[in-house]
């Protein structure tokens, strides 16, 4: 059983309009749903506490029974209202970190020193670093212990300029994520068709382009964690680790 840290934004405003932003809901729920019977997950945010949900991401509720189930589950919603802060978790306890998207991440992910340290420590401990859509913004300024950038010499993906334009968001964001990823990483790849799922797995670094990529990012993270488990504990390894139903929720904040 692996431990996975899920990171979501606290930022809820756009650049020019009063429209709110925040977490793109399915980028958390679809990832969580894929891992819930195999691994334990903990949710953090840059400041801890409430994680706002981008209202635009909730249009999927009309189409997805699974998305409605999570949105309407009081316990699940409370967990998003009481996320941990980076100070309250220990990198040594985690096998992977996953950065969800939503436009809010472009503001509060890149410059957060505590998230950078968590990411570096998990990666250098042999763990997996993963992100989807706008989530790779968190990786732009992460430096390893030798002073090099995590993304240096890596192949990555993330939300594209073409997708920003098609979504009418180009003038609402502080910078182009695609351009920043191209500056920092060795190679940036994207799907030829906007909004089509696309994943890049470069050893311990796994990135997805857009919301349609979440499930494949989750599968890649599962595969990498279980490959590592097998290498370290071949005799005790089981391909599918079942967690009791009552434990299939994100970890709550520890009691004082």
C-alpha cells in the first residue's frame, strides 16, 4: 500500500474578471477514484484549509454519476474544506505527489517554497512526482539538491496555449504555462487535438496535458508505485491491494 500526497490550489480569482476559479474538480476525483482501493491519499494545499472548486468544472455533474457522487458526499467535501498545509506532512511518508490543476494553481503553486521542498524530497527519496493540466506550474521552480531544476532534461506536458485560447482563458491567466514549461524542460509535447488526453512519463516524472489525461496519469502513477514495491519487496508484493470500504476516504486532519 503506497501513500500519495494530492495537492490542490487555494486561489479562487482570475486576472481580469470577477469569475471565480480554483480546483478543477474531476482532476482530483478521477485520480482519487483510480487509486482508492490500492493506496492511501492525503490532500494538502499551499495554505491548508479550504480548497475552492472552479464552478466551470461542475458542469460535468450533469454527465457523470461518479462526479456527482463525490460532490454530494458530505465527508468528501469536508476534506476539501480542511486540507492540510505542507508543514503538516512529512515527505518521507509518501511514495508519490500529485498536483491537480485548475487555473488557481498558476498563482499559488510556482512560488511556494514548502511545496518545492516537499516535491524535491519525495523525488530524491525515490518517489514519483506527477501533475496534470495546470498542475505542472508547481514544478517550474523546483530545484534538486545539486541546484539543477527538476524539469531540466525532462520531457513534460501541460495545458496548451491552444487550449487556453479555445477556452477563452488566454487573457485571464498570468502567464503561458506552455511557454514556461518549454523554457524549463528539455522537451514539451502535446496532443495534436486540443482537449484530447496526453501523458508524458519520464521515469519518476509523470505529467498530463488536460482533464482528459487524469485517468492515464493515475494509471501511470499506480504502475510506477507498484513496480517500486515489487523491486523492494518481491516476496510480499500483491498487484492489487484492497483497502476496507471505511478507509476509502482521504486522510483527515489529525486530532490535536
